[in-house]
C-alpha cells in the first residue's frame, strides 16, 4: 500500500513554487492562524449574530441558534479553503524572497 500523494488544487498548481512545502512548521502554523483571523474578520457580522443568539443560553443554543451557526460556518468555510491558505503561503514566500533580494543588493552595493 502506498500513501496518496499530497497535491495542490489544480487551479494553483502551475503558480505555486516547490518551496511552499519548505515553510517551517512554526511559520505554517502562524500562517494558518492568520488565515483564520482574516476569515473571522470577513465573517464578523455572522459571528456577531451567532454570539448574540447564544448569549445567555446553554444547551438550547444547539437548536435555537442553528440557522445562525450554519450561516457563520458557511461564511468561515468560504474563507478557510486550501486555496486561500496556499495564497497566504505564496505571499509569505514572495515577501521572504523580496527581503532576501533586498539584502543581497545591499551586500553588492557595499562591495
């Protein structure tokens, strides 16, 4: 038995450098956290509606706020896809490369 090979979404395959897989785990975790932060910001109205509905409830939140929970989760899922994470990783790598190129230029100018 072989394990399935991890592939990128087809739409992004041609744009993604092979370096995406070389991001350190700690940075990958930070980028995932950033993705969730952005999603929460974009879905703020749905999150607030759910929080307002659930305020003062315990077990009844499950059925009383089901529609608001569903709306919130649909919004969050829309912004936390693998494609969005790949875009954030690519942006990070581009920024790292620009910083590296800038340092390289500084060294050449000093020589």
